[in-house]
């Protein structure tokens, strides 16, 4: 039985069920001893049957329809920052298969927003160097706005520990002001598509 998949409902064979869920992000399904049990469970919360450790529930159908599907032939970027010590790093991957394209850090006394900003600029510069017009996804509205304004409006204070990081910010802002690009910078819809492919998996 499938709660969330390409098709939902009660299926009489595993092969039919497999086709309904194969490649579907956040699929919810379970086998039952008979069709009557499956039909009763169809209207239940799936977590009642598949446990709390299952992936998150499927997105709202209306939101999914509005967002559509992400462009697989694209780059995804993300950053991770340890809130305890301020160690920050960022990376970019090919969206379709999560192939690592670049990774930088860790840098001392940073922030997640700074990392997201630097990752976007790094992706833009990387694409320009390789003459690639790929869309670039980020799940950070703040970083996207900083790139659009060509200025990282961070509240992090500069000190001797993060001089290197602020040098990178200065260089990134300079690059944005001196270069043009055709790559689309797109918002990754986490609520609908799940975690961005470049996510560090440390939540």
C-alpha cells in the first residue's frame, strides 16, 4: 500500500508498488497481510504504521504543484556552521548526482549566511571559468539577496581569527562588481523537495 508515491492506493503486487514509489522523493509505503487492512490504513497517518523514524511526510500537493521539480542539470550549494565554535565550511555539488564540485573550509568565526554567500559566488566564478550556464540553487534567501546586492550584509564582527574569511568576502564582493553572468540563481524549495543536495547532513 502506498501513501505517497507517483501513484497512491492499495496495490496487489510488489512490482506494482515498486513502480509507484521508485524514484519518488519521500515515498511512503508498507505491505499488509490482506487488502482490508491496507484499505483501512490508507486513510491513517502513515507514521502510525511505518514508525517515527521514517522520512518526513510528503509535501502539500498544492505547494508541490506550484514549485514543480528542480532542474537536475544544475549546481546546488550549501554551508554548515558549528554554532559552538563558529567553524564554517561550504560546498557545491552537481544537483543530479551530488557529485562534489568544490569544497572550502573550515574557516574560523564565520556564519552560515557568510558560507552560503561565498558558496554562491564560488559557483558563479566556477561556472564562468568553465563557460557553463547552469542554474545554481541555494536554500538561503539571505545569501541570494546578498549576491543580488553584491554585498554581504553580515553582522559577524571581523577579528584576527577570521581575517582570512573577511578577505574572501571582500574578494567575492569585488568579483560580483567586476563580472557579469547569465546563470540563474534559484531558491531551493526545501519544504517541497527535501534537503538541498549540497546539504552537509549535520542537522
